[in-house]
C-alpha cells in the first residue's frame, strides 16, 4: 500500500487505469488527505523527478551538477598547489565525494523536504533549515580555500621551502578536496530547499505542520484505543483535548479527558483524564491515566432530555442535578456542579471544564 504524503497512513489506488472502484481511491484512511496529486508525482518517471530537481526553478541544481567537475579547475594551478597539498590525491577524492553527495542528497530529496518543514514547526533543539546548511557549507568552502591560498602565497617568495610532509600534507590535501565538496554540498542544499518550496506549493504538507489535522488524528487514535480497551467502541467515547504542548521532535504532549458510558444504559458516565505522548505523525507513543476516574450519575430525566435534544450521538452529556437550575432552561446552556466541585458547562458541541 502506498503511504499518505501527509501522515504516513495508507491509501488505496484504483487497481486498473481508470478504474475507480476502490472505496475512495487516494483518500487516506487515517487523516482524510487526498493523495491523488502526490501519487501522480511519486509514480512519475525518473527523468521528470531529475528534471524538476536539477533544471527547474532557481538553477541551484544546475550549479550543483556543474560543480561536480569543478575540482578539475585545480589542475590548472597544480604547480602552485603541489608543494602544499597533493593534487594527485585531492582532486580524485573531491570528484568521488561530489558524486556521492549529489547521488545521496538527490535520493533523500523528499526526506530533506520533511526535515525542512519540521525545522519550521519544532521548538528548541538543533535543527537548522536547509538554507542555513547551504550557507554553512559555502562559508566552509571559503575558509578552506582561503587557507590553502594563504599557504601557497606564503611559500611563493621562499625558494628554500620544502613540500609539506606527513600529517600536515594529509590535512592540506583533505582541505583541498573539501573546498570543492563544500561548494557542491552548498548548491545541493539550496536545490533541495528550492525543491521543498515547490512541494510546499504543490503538495499537502506533512501532518506535523497542520496542527488541527494532527490533533484530529491523535483524538481518533485515543478514541479507538479507549474504545477497544473498554469494549465501548460502539457506544462511542467522547474525547476532549484539555492541554497540548509540541515536543522537540515535532510530536505532541497532551492531556485529554475521555468519557464513556460506564454501565451500558447511559445512567452512569466514567470520566478519565489521560496524559498522552504522540509522535509527529500522530502515532500514540505513550498513554497513561491522570488521576482517578470520576463517576458521574446521569439522572433518567436528563438522559431523556439529552436524547430529545438530539445530543446523545456521542454518548450523552455529563449531567449532574442542580436544584437551582431551572428545568425549563435548554440543556445545552446549563452549568452544573459535580460532586468533585468541577463546574461543567455544556453547549451543543463541546464541554468546558473549570476548577
Ligand atoms: Zn494521511
């Protein structure tokens, strides 16, 4: 099964060209994302991908390909460089490393896009965006290149100077290779950045960049998990998010309240708070109960009222009698006091809990 561009869930594809019999083809079963555009792109030919990455938009990719053979330029100054660093080793080394980094970064282009999106939503920690890596590698290329030029300059007027030896020669040779490799790396990271901006415009972003959708997937996961664990999946589990905090890796720490029908006939509700850690794809990593469960009686009269008002679809409201509350007042506008001194305000779509 192909994976959803947004949440890494699965989606179905029509089994044959033009056959749309798969239930809702391209629609992710987990987050509801339509993956048709992504699927067309993913299954496009190699040449289409290669062309998009290297030859379209700002020509960083073209620069990266061009810089692949840039080390050959050093051969023109081989006589001047040889006393300081080994051109014979440095140049082939640079070409080999350039080949590896172009092939590797190109293969990882989609992962680099996700990394770049993550660097925008993550809080704290060290995760510089792609353009920052590009600048860093370019500065390193300048530093290594200038260091070599200064060493060559220093020897220019000295006829007695002998070629470098041992560890110093190894280091200067590596510096010679890295001068060129860093230029290519810098261009590749800029090309990946440009490709990522194109994906941002054309494709759905990963779910960790869409907070409301991420929370909905987590909520669904929690509802399923509690429903399966308690055997109340069919009656429904009402989940309300109480508190959220994004984690350093782009996931979410959250506290939710989950309410289930405790006795099977709607007259007793069990309310439990849960502390949950989910990763950036909305997968539940840890889920532990927070405090003891609260049992809330639902008087038969109010249960009937809830049913009459059509609000019992998610398992009914939490209702606790309050003598001062006028019975004629609509149910969804009432505020109740529970036995645990928690004020419960009810409206037609959600509940708010206030100490
Ligand atoms: Zn999805």
